[in-house]
């Protein structure tokens, strides 16, 4: 089996390629320098040359706030790029694993979101990722759509690294306390995606580390585990304005993973401990 991983320079793509290599699975790890995701001919040529059995599509436009003013580029990457990749997958009879997001929901539900709950994205980023989902669903039956949230990994910037840096520079940090979700370690998610690549249990899934918290809770745990003394001051989202609207509830139910025999990811606190060991 040969697997094409897009977005290799990102947090998740890097860990997926590493996990595939550890399993002895042939992997082509690609990024912007290898082909242009927004060019149909470039995508078709690259995929046709490497002829993968599986495509794990980690590449995306993820600058959520910037996307509000840069919607054309966000659209080209997340919608057109996904369409071109799906067309190339179909030509090569490859299954595709598409990484999606909690931003496809409006975040107003009181309970964790199930995979078949009504979607209602509130940002340009969310709209483009949902359209990407629809393209994948309509292109082939051999697809996995995996919605995740609050990711952190060694290869790139993320909330944990930001908190570690600020925790060394400041005595107090204001962190939003009314948005809830599940921090997700890309190494854990990568293992699941590789399990899916070997499976035919197609469909839409939610995948995050187990347990829920607020951003402020997450920040407190980072300070505690890293041995930093910065005090976390919980603040409402209204005191931290952003261009793109964030879901207040990003909690995702993983019941479908369990129902289909996939192992749930470990607790987020355990994942954070292992991550801090990795990057130190």
C-alpha cells in the first residue's frame, strides 16, 4: 500500500507521515513545494505520478481570522484544492481521508455534537471546510471525513507553545473560559488516521482526545505540567474579540468511533504530558 499525505509541513501531516513510516507503510509526504493544491493540472500530475492507494488530506487553509478578509485564497485551498484532489483520487481509485473541523457547527448546542447533527458554520473557514466535506462525500464512497479540534503537535505553532512562551514572560495570562472542547495531540490522531487507512469502515467521524475543558482550563493544566508560575485569569469571549466567530461548544461525540471498533484517543491530560516530554 502507498499513502499520499498532503500538508506534510503542518502539525498533523508531519505526524501522520511519521506514523506511516513507523508501521513500514510506503508514504509520499507532500507539501506546497511538491505541487500546487489550487491547480487542477498540478494536482492531477502529482497524484498520477505517485499513484497512491490512499490519500490523507491534511493540507488546508487554517488561518481562521485571516480567512475573513482572505476568503478567495481560503476558498481556493479548502474547496477547489479538495475538489481537485478528489478528482485525482477517483482517477487512481484511491480512498481519501479528509480532515475537517468543529467549525462546521455553530457551537450553540448544549451537548457534544454527533456526526449527523445539523451543520451551520459561522466563519469563512468553517464554510469552506464544510463544502470540502460535501465534495468528498459526493466524489467517492471510499472516504473518511474526520472532524477534529484544538490540535497541538511538535511541528508548528499552537496554543500549548504560545502558553509556554507567554508563561515564561508574564505573571498573569488572560484566557477565554466560555469556549469548551477537547485538546487533540496530533500523534494520537495520526495513529487513528493510519488505522482508518487500513480499514474500509468509511464515513464521517469525530476524533479528539477524550475529556472536555475550556481554554482557560487547558492553560492552567499547561502551566501546572510545565512547572510555570503564571496565573491564568479566566475571561469571557466578549473580552477577547476576534474577526472570526468561534464555536462556544466544540465538544464532539466520539461514539461512532467506538461503534465501528476504532480505539478512542487517550485523555487530553495524558496527551499533554506526553507532548511536553516530546518537545522538551
